[in-house]
C-alpha cells in the first residue's frame, strides 16, 4: 500500500505578527522591530531542499511587500504560494468589505510578484468560525479554490468543534458560487474530544513521540493526510522577547530550540507534499486567451 502523503504548510509571518502578543505590540510598532522572517524562512527552505520536500507557503502580504525577493525565492524553489491575508487581522474583526479587499489585494499581489497561481487561503489564527462564516463565500468569489482555516477543535479564540476533520467540499458550487474546498488543520479524537496535533504551538509543546504517533494514526488507520503547519519564527530561539501576559509569552516561546530538529525528524520519516500537489492544481497564473483562442478554441 502506498504511503499517505502529508501536507506541509508554512505560515510566513514574523515573530511580532503573532496575535497572542498584539495587545502589547501594535501594527504601528512593526516597522521599528528588527525583522527575522527572511533568514528564518531561508533556513526552512534549506531544510526542505535537503529532503526534497515541496510545501505550501501561506504568505502574509505585509511580508511580501517588504521582502519580495524572498517570496520569489520560495516560488523559484517550486513551493506553492498561498495567501495568509495582508496584515494578519482576525477575520471576525473585519467587516465583509474589509475582508474582501484584504484577500483580493493579497491574491493579486502575490500572483503579480511570482507568476504563481494563488489557490489557497489561511486565516490568521484560524479565525473563520461560525460568526465569520460569510468569509467562505467571499473567498470563493475572489477566486480561491480552497481554504485551510476551519480548525475542528474547541479553543477560546478559534475552532469549530463539530466541523469535519477531513478534506472536503465546504461550499458547493452553485449559480452564485464556484465552490470551495476545506483543508482543515490536523486533529485526532481521543478521550471524547478532538485534539490539535502537528502544528504551531502544539507541535512545539508535544513530545515528538506524540506527534509521530498522531501522524501514523492519521496516515495508517484513517488513511488521511495531516496538514502540518508552522511559522518561520518557531525555529528561532534567538528572536527578541516581547512583552505580553505570562501565558501568551509561554505559548509563543516554549520549545523554540527543539522545533527545527523535530521537523527534520518528521521530514525523514514521513512523506510531505504541497496542498496544490494533492489537489492537482495548476501552479502558474493562466494567461487570458488570445484572440485566436477565443475565436477558434
């Protein structure tokens, strides 16, 4: 039996973009803080290159505007370019028109910058929840093929505990919508509830054996890929320490020194591909048809 490929996704943002620290770090502070996303992302690119793995990179528009060569480097290495929105604002803190402007702007900017088709979107802090369900229709109308924001767990700030945990059509095609596929972050059921695994702070906090067992359960028993995710700042234990509540600081800084080694172990033991590869989506922006093509097909 062929091994189930997992999906490796990278949310390209800097350490000061984390929503858990935003009560103490404002958007006005961002330009004055030392950027580390470029070096950290290049470090991840080197690791992926060593293991011949292509991933999906959910790019924050703010980062792309400041480091355009980095985004071209990601695309040039064959990785999928996807959208993380422009300014890392939670979806339910935006109006529908603000959200539409955000996702249209980011998609167009990334496609113009790289020449790569942007099919996917992931909301900051997985903030597509029942009160922002309208965002799914907006994404479909904006030309996105899939979303990776609906986390089938229960958390205070995000999560939809009764959502489906597998890849599925979340918005059926119809007269007014081209439809949308949902690619949920990874979770497993245990002790009567669903638990997050293989992503972000959960990946840093859990022992490697727990993450490895979760991936085997998803792959071998459920025959389902795990949609693993992490941020470039999570492999950077030397990043500046920012103010915040003790809990948010602990969540942000716990086990930064072990993330990279745990990732490398998983890259050796499991198969990883991009979401676009799994869904068989084209990688390049399709040029508009020429006059001859329109006339003669």
